[in-house]
C-alpha cells in the first residue's frame, strides 16, 4: 500500500524562517503567482455554504434500499416481475398478490420455498427471483413510491415469518462453495454482472429482509416487534452449530480479496455485512445507552454530557483563511519587509483581527467576498497577522483599546462558549503532583495523590480543581481488572464473561481478524477516488460492469456515473462497518478494540485514510454521481426515460451527497480512534504531512466533520513547530473553541512533549504484549487447565475404575509383554533424575 502524496513534501530543505536560498528569492514573485493560480483552481470561486447534514446510523430508508442496486441491474426488475407473475398464475387464479388474504399469501410463500428445493439451477433461480420481487414490494401492483416501500416492508416480515431467510442461507452456502462458478470466473479475461446473477439475487433478498426488519416504527404491531427480536437473536448467535451470519460474510470478503472468487458481488456483501453488524450489535444511539449502563454497573459517575447531542448543537466555523504552510513559505519575502510595505491602517486592522480571534461569533460569521486586491494579498496579509501576533506574544502588557478590552474580557469570562466539560485523567494528576513535589520538596511519592504536605497553597487548589474534573473511563477500569487478573489468577478465580452478541462476534473473528482487516482495507484502497488503476489491484467492479460494454457516449456517461456511485457506496459501507466494530469492541473490552486497531495500523490504515483525504474534499462531498430517475423505487413506478444528457445530469437538488459526507466523517472518526493517546501513531500523522491535507478539509462547513479534523490537528500541533502555529492562529482558535480541553495538556505549545521518538516502538510492543496476554488468558483455554485439582493419593488413583474396550482382554497379555516386560528399566538413571 503506497503512502499518500502529501503536499509540501519537497520543501524540507528550507530554513525555519521560510528562506530557501538566493535562487529561491529571485523566483518568489513568479512562484507566488503560480501558487495563487493553483489555489484558485483547487478552491473554485464558490464559497461552501453551511451544510444542513444530520449524522446518523444510515441514510433514509429509500436511499439505503436504492444503493443496493447498480443502474446496470435495472433491467432485472422486469425479469423478477415476469418470473413472479408466471409462477403466481399457475398457483392462484384470477387474483393479484395484494388482493389475497394473509393466509393465502402465506400458503403461496410456502409453496415458493418448496419449489426452491429443486435440482435445476435455472428453475431455482426463477423461484428466487419471484421471492425477490415480493421483497421488492410487488411494484407492478403499486401506484406510488410510498406504496412500494410499504408493501416491501410488509412482504419482508411475511417472508421472514415463513422461514425464507433460513432457506436462502442454505442456498448462499451452496453458491459460496460452488467451485464451478469460481473456476469459470477465474478463466474469463473480463468478469461482468452476468457471472454473479445467483449470488446477487440471494444477497438482495437477504439485504431487503435485514434492512426492512431492522427499521423500527411506532406503528409496528407486537407480532412484528417480536419477529424483529427473534431475527436479531438468530443473526447474533450461533444456531445449529453454525457460525454467526456476519462471520460467513467476512469469509466471503477474504475469499474475494484472495482472488479465489472474483465474481462475488462485493458491494452487496459489504452492505449486508454492515447492516447485519448494525442490526445485531446496535447503532450509535444504542451504543450511548450501553455506555451509560456499563458505567452504572462499574460504579462510575454518569457522563457529563451526551456527545451525540453536543455535536448536533454545534455550528460550523468559517474555514480558516488560506495560509501558506511552512513548506510553501519560501515563496514569500520576510514579514519585516511586508510590514514596512503595508500602511498603518492595515496594521490596525490586523491588531483588531488578532483580538477578535477569541470571539466565538467571529468564527461563525459569514465572510464577505474578497476584493481583487485582497485576493492578491491574501497570503501576505495572513503573514502580516502572524507577525503582529508574534509581537503581541512577546509583549503581553500592552493594553488594547478600552472598548475592545472590555468586550474581549466579557467574552472570555463566560465559559458557556465551550461545548465540552473538561476532563482530567488520573495519570495527569499524578504527573502534575510529581512535578510539583520535585520542585518544592525534592522527592516524589509515586501514585499517591492525596498527600499534599509541604506543597504551597496554590498547588492544593490546583489539585482540587483537577480532581473535580477527573474522568475515569470504562477502559481504565478494564485495564486495571486485567492487571489484577494477571497478577492473582488463583485468588481472583476465573473471569465470568457474559455471552453478548459483541463477545460472540469477537470470539469468532479472533483468529482470522488480521485477514479480515487487510481485506477490508484492500477494497477501500481500490474504491478510493485518489487510487490509480493498477494491474495487481483487485477488481471491485464485477457487479456493475455489463456483459456488453457501452457503444454510445450517453451509455458511457451512464456507466461512468454508475461506477463512481458504486465506489462511493463501498467506501460508505466499509467506513461505517469499521467504525461500528471499533466502538462496540471498545465498550466490550478495551483490549479487543486495541487488537483490531493494531491490525488496522499494521495494514497501513493511517496513510490510506490520509491518501483518501488528499483530494478536493469539497468536490467529493458535493459530487452528484446519481441519476434520480434510475433509483429504486422510482425506476419501478415510472417508465424508464430515454437516455439524454439532460436526464443524466438531472440529479437531486441537494447541496451535498449524503453518503460521501457520511463516509468522510466516519473515516475521520476512525483516524481519531486509531491515534488517540498513541504518540507513535500521532507521529505517523506528522511524518505523512497530514496537517495541510486535514486543513483543506476544514473548507467543508459542517460542524461534525470540522470537529474531528480539529481533533486530529490538535494532537499533532505540538510536533508541528512554532512556525506552523504562528501561521495557523485561526485554526488554533477553532481548536480551542470546539475540541474538549484536557487541563494539563500542553497541546498548543509543545514545551513538554510526553513521549520521545525512541519510546515509540516500545509503546507499540508493550501494547501488543498486553493484547496477547489478554487473548491468551481469555480465549486460549486448554481442555485440562493447569489450575484444575490433581489427585495425589496413590490408593485412590489405583482404585479408580477405568472403562476398558471390550476386546482388551484378548490382547492384554501381548500388550503386557510388549509395553512392560520387554522394556528395560534403568533404576540408577531413574534415581539420578529424581
């Protein structure tokens, strides 16, 4: 997996003040002009408006169903309908499906399932298509999209209650093991949608069942609610000595990535896998409920706030004005010359702006469009601001104008502008007291945080404040329990592990987890818009490419939109799946989370995500890779229009693409999960030059996305150097206002860096040793435990009755001769050894 090509990679030879050499100075004006033109091209002239986006477990119901089908599959809706109507006419005379009573519908479904059990593949496929037509909502008898969605949901509950899912699960096992289809696909030079017909039909029916039954509505009957819980249990736990359904789908992913089954419709597999994990383990809101319950069980204080609600109430900040990063600053003359060139009015404005950066409302104000002169001097003006801020830092005693001072003091005094309650870890309190004792007393007391003898009164107040905001996480308790179990296995006894769906899934994934993570990241890399086509990369387009390639320009345009949409849906499903798995495993046990995280890091997940963001993210989020008239269920109600350029370009009128913004937020959250409190991984962000990549993502005016970008910038700020901090004061201010504060965290200055480069490898090795000890202790249990009691009494051992085989007395004498009498016994050696 290749590293992301971060901007500014070739500028490492410049000085810290931004001057390269004499040659660089001469080329500066031309370089600045080239840079400005490049900037205009990348940004475009349109300012991004605030995006009205509501983050959730998934998109709307209709959108999630429509993403199951590629536009190439649209002709199959008619095929499904024809197969159903041909079968239905032979069984029911003179009526339509919606006219039947429920009992008659159930009888017909039972007959369909009986007809599935035939030898002929062709006949079996026709019956499966008839079932799929029912799951799609019998659209031939509906008048509107609402009707189609209503009857799709009704039919799916009916199909599940009649045992359809179990029948299709058996057929799926058969298709996965179908070596003839695999070898046929391997021999073909180009795989098309025709190679996966049976699998696509089976997976579509199963996806529709999961998605429709998963959806909860207040109007659902008690019978439907009971069916939902039964279905969740059936998918979560091993039934009839079979693995949980999610593990079967994971095995399909790894088989596809290994090249043994290139015809698998991987988009449908991933969508189904994501929805099964969400259905069985729970979505983000359910996770918050589980977290509250677990904290109560462990005797921890309740959470200070609901993070989901806090993020929803945030407003997006205006993107920071574009500044030349450290690597690009060689194109500019020194700040002193710029200050000499600017008038006093410009300096006054700069000072005024430097005071306003702490004003909360200034971050959210709509910036007026810049004039041509301001546009040309944007980079120069930002550096002027940096120079003035530098002077303010050196001379903090210079008072601002009175009116501005009172206004600034009033704004800073009210903490209501900070959305998060600050947190302090136990480790932070210990570190603070260790430094204070070394300074004032000359020795330390280890982990004792109560003894404050000999320390000045202000230190007492500081410790009191720190303890008021002390936060003990579930992970802290789990790590402490794990340490105790390692130290005292006999006295603490065997750990009781509840058999939750999350625990069962982890146990099933444990031994193949590295392969699962590598497979998911391989597919994510192939689907990323920044990836270039390579001969050795996997083909993820097998279930979107038609048998006959397009011959007209319009058909090519349609296929191009379909391929881009296909990749976007794959990115969406993988990002959401990985995030759900990490969050659930972290809640279940911290070392389960760390195990998955380490394998993601080892598989180059961090550079892969940065590679994904190394593009014009604003263009990606506002991309319109959809044709609304071809989306399900619209395409089933209306006659498909003739392809024209207008019909292809007439997408929805939304200002952004929901799935792409959802994917970006998920990937940023994933990156935060992997790097939080891990100095070695934070240094990976620095080494891969992620700061300019992440900073460009701040142009998207969406509060949640900006929050996770700012979090990633915050953790690496101390490593980026003073020059970067000076050049990005508005970003620093946004971090201060939006990201949670850690009282002892010196993130903004980096005077006291916690970890040194030579500790990074040791950090990961220690973590890996702890994870292996946890997995070994909990899951590698031999049948005869070494701690089981042993009978040492010779009489009782010899007196035990042993069940001997029936024919033992026939061969007893021969066995005695061979095993006892003919074997020499060296008594001297026996005595010496003992």
